C-alpha cells in the first residue's frame, strides 16, 4: 500500500489519507472513569490509518469478539493499588489472532501465557 | 524502560513498511545498571538511542528479557529498550508467534513521529502471523541466566535459593556455603555454558562431555549422537542423552534419524522451550522479515 500522508500537528494522518485496508479491534478498560481520554486518543489515531476500528472492554473480551478483525490491540490500565494489578483477560490458550499487546499489561498478559514477550 | 528504543534500526520490514521510520538518534550516557550487569564484560560510555515517545519519565514502560529470544524461530526482538533497571540487551518491542509486545506505555500523542510510524507498522506487520501461534512456551531458564543467578546468591536471604536453580551434583563441586562460592559457581557455569541444561535446576551434561562433544545445542551434535547409536556399547548412554534433548511429541531415540532427515531445515534447539531439539511445521518459517 503506497500512502502519501498529509500530517496534522499531532503527527497523525489526516482524514484525506488513503487508509490501510485492515480491521483492528482496540480492547481496553480505559472507557472507565478518567481514562477515557486514552481510549479516545488511540481510537482517533488508529482511525486515521485503518479502514475499520472497533472497541471492546478488555475484561469481557472473548475470541468471538475478535473473529471479524485482522488485528487485536490489548491495552489496559493497572488498578490503583499496584501497577501489576491488571485485568484478568480470559482469551483461550489457542488464541491465534494477530495481537499487539501494549505496555505493562501486555507484558504481564503474555508472561502469564509463557511467551518470550512477557514482563521481565 | 525509558522513552527510547536502543540501537540503530535494522533492515527489518517493520521499519519500512508501510511507513519509513526515520528516527532522530541521540547518544545517551550508558546506565550504570548495564555496566554492573552480571556477565557483561564491555559496555561503551554512551548508547545510541532514539525516542519512541516523550512522556518525560525514565520509567513506566516495560522490557521483556532479551535472553532466549533467538533460540526458537517463532520469536524476534524488533528493538531493544533503553532501561535503568534491567540488562543491556532487553527487548523493548518484540514478537512471539502471533503476539507482538509494544513495551512503551505512551499514548499516540506522546509518541514521536518515528514512534507513531513504528507503531502502525507493527500493527500491519503482525497481521502476517494470523494462525501462527508460538511454537514453544517459555518454561525453563535460558542458559545465559545460570551465571546471573549464581551471582545473585550472596544477595538472596533464602537459603534454598541455590538449590532451586542448580542441581545437587553441581553444588557438590564446591565447599562451604553457596554465598561463599557464588563467584566460582558463576564462572563454572560460564565455562560449561555449552553443556548446561535444565531439569528442575541447572545441570552440566557430563555424559555429552564424555563423548567429546562441544555443545548440546548444535544439530551436528544430534547427528553425531545418531551415528553413535550404532555402537552397542555406547547406545545406552547415547539414548539417555537423546531422550534428554528430544521432544517426545516429535521424536524418540528410535525415530530420531528419520525425523531429522525429514525436518532438517526446520530443526532448532530451544533452551527456554525445555532444552529440546524441535522442528517447526513445514511452511511456518516462510515469512520474509528483511526489507527488500
């Protein structure tokens, strides 16, 4: 895909930019409380690049929710007590959808699954 | 991890497709933790980095352990992460099977232009791995951690620590309390690194050394062991060694010759996956990652 980008002050592609023909699902717990801003920012960012962007609550996420997407993005905020207090994500062990895990939550999630990308 | 990726860009497609990532390199003073990290013999005074994000913090993002990424063909480090708490070669952004870990914690507005493009490229890149689940799951310590763990012994108050990570026959080579011989144990592990394996703790494969082999993780070793099976006097020990390093779901001493012939181009040895020779499924390794 050859893209010629016009840039906004935030560095994101503009609405006029040809988008990448991919469906991405952004799952987070940010819609709760004061963290909504991060979710909105990510969704706006992703929508500037991809043809379809969905959202989901990471704590209720199932493999079926991801079925019609190309890539899942997992992002979540830790609890107030500890940075390691992350949502319990119950995707099956044989989950094979392409997935981008983000930050501490991503490292802990993949670490619990025995992956090399786990939190050190 | 800080806001920066470490090192110059490789020729990996993730830095060029669909967007060309153009980082602004800086040379930052090498963190003191790199210099004091066990097993590290040389680090430069400055490290070349590029900012992926600007959060204004030196912490908050996470690295994954760099050791062991290269021991199975289903995983790769896309960039190392500059950090002030772990080792000098930890993963900032990495992939294992269909999972890509973006260790940075910043929001899109906190990302630099290069960081945003890298992020989008990562989303595009991981799409290729639909259905390509990890071949192994990390279940054992990589051998490079043996000397590191030995060096920790004097700092750990739990007296069972040494026996949790090292076999009895290994510890029996030293006299006194573990804290007193930790340095010698670390050196012993480094000297025997090619013969280390994990079985409830680190062991040195004296059986393999006895046959004059140079490593337990080379395919040439597997070939030599298969050849030695024809010697009736050596076969019992050879089969014991083969059993140690074969994944019974894929091969046994009785089937290893045929298995190796059929899978030679797919065979790899993994420490983190259990100190086993394994074969990737046909077609699994077909994806090109180098930029044209």
